C-alpha cells in the first residue's frame, strides 16, 4: 500500500564551493601571519604564524559570510551537511537479525527517549513494533506521535497508510480506518493511496452497513 518515500535528507551541495571561495582569504591570512611570526620569532614563528593566520582569517571570513552559527556548524560538521547526523540503526538491526527482539525493543526505546523530535527513529521503531515485535498498540502510538511532528509529506502519507493497515488488521476498527482513509484522500487527493482509499471506503461502508 505505501508509496515510495525518501527517509534521508540530502546534505548541503554548495559546501565545497563555499570553501573554495574562502580559501584565498585564509591563505592570505596565513601569509601575513607567517611574515609577522618569521620576523619576530624566526623559522618556528614563520610556521606558527602561517597556521594561526590561516585559522584566524578562515574564522573571520566564515563569520562575515555565514555568521557565528555558520562557523560552529561547519566546524562541528566538516562534511558540509546542515542536516543533523542520521541515527545509526545497525546495532538495533543486528539484534533483530539475531532474533533478540526484546533487546532490540530496549534499544529502540532508548533511541526514542534520546531523540525526541526524530521522525525517522519513531517510524522505524513503529515498523519494528508492528511488523516484527507484534506490539501493535505501541506501533500505533508511535505512528500517531509522528503525525504530530513536522515531517516530509511523503513520510506523513506512509504513516497514515500504516495506521490504516493496523486498523484493518491486528487492531480492527473499521470506523476509525474510514476516518484515516478520508484524511488521506483530503490531503493527497491525486495519489495512488487516495484512489485505493476511495475503493476501500466503499467496501468498508458496505461491510459496516451489512453488519448493522
């Protein structure tokens, strides 16, 4: 039922170009520092002055172009990405592969507690609880939490579809499923999910009518 979605945002494609633009200023600062250090302290002063001059010129150039926040961001994330680092799921996945679902659940709960606004952690944890650990109420609660967070539209669509799957499967509630399907149709009227949703609502209404 879910359509395609992209779970990871891309980094900053202009980071390398910015560094090239800053490089001449940093080198100029290094040259001035080397000259000053060499005149006063000799060979060691030349080398130290170059290093210090380069660093200081780079810092002031970054502050002038991107502000203090930009300097801190580039220092802490030298890859140039402005996206917070992605959570490493490998340890949890290793526990799942071993069949130790209880240990994986503990790790998921730790990750959820440590990353309160992380949509991807909650979606992946909800998938684990729904598909692997079979704690469907917990899965539903996490999907609901994601609905209250800011996330890409395709991620919200995926979560809405998973909620419908739960309400039509292990947590049967056809009335609530119809409500969720209508939300999908209203928000993504031209999507394949909306087309399937209209068909599903027609079937569910007929089933609810027959059961009345």
